[in-house]
C-alpha cells in the first residue's frame, strides 16, 4: 500500500506531463495556460536567482498559478480590465521597432509582478502598464507615489 504523492491544487497528470487549470477569465485552454505559466516561471526564476532568489521553478509555477486564480481579470491597482487575448503575443522585435506605440497597444497585457521587490515567489497579476509604472516599488510605496502624482496634478 503505497501513498499517492501530494500534488499542488490545480494540476493533474496527463500523458504529456503536468497540466494546470486556467481560471475562467483567462479564456485559454488548460494546455496553453500550463505552457504560459511554466515559461513565465522559468524566466522569473532565472532573473530572481541573479538577484539572490532561492526558490525553484516548481515553486514559481505554483505561485504564478495562484496569482492568476486570485486575479479577477482586472488590474488590482487601477481597476482596468486586463486583456487575456494579449497573453503570449508580446514580441521584443515589435517592441524595438514600434517603441512607445507598442507599449500602449500592450498596456492591458496581464503580467506577473512581484508583490514586493524581493526575489521571492510572491506574485500578483497586473497590467503591463502598471507593472512598468510600479517598477520595483512595493505596493504601499507605489500607492503613496500615485497619491503624490494626483495631488500635484490637482494643483495645476
């Protein structure tokens, strides 16, 4: 009587490996979603290791998966509706060619962002626009900055 291994919530074994269930708002197949979060997990883990991060790709996949399921399809900072049709369409080449115009086109691309600036597997899903503006600021610092921007804008 062996024990079945405990698997993280949201995945099951398939003939091709591990598959993760996509949240409804994303609107893609579980297979495409699984590829997306695995690819993103590899990229973010690689970058964070250079910054002293000590977590595994597997931990990143689970944290990204949880972030997608916590997200309701709207940016948590400005309430904008995220555009899941943009997932997997970003092109470095087009970004270099088109510059700021391309950034505006991709503004509502759902992206994986660290909640804080620390290289740990604690993520949230935000628009590319918010991710770009927030940079490495933790939520409290970013919100305080936004309040200062609004305060100054209201004075003019």
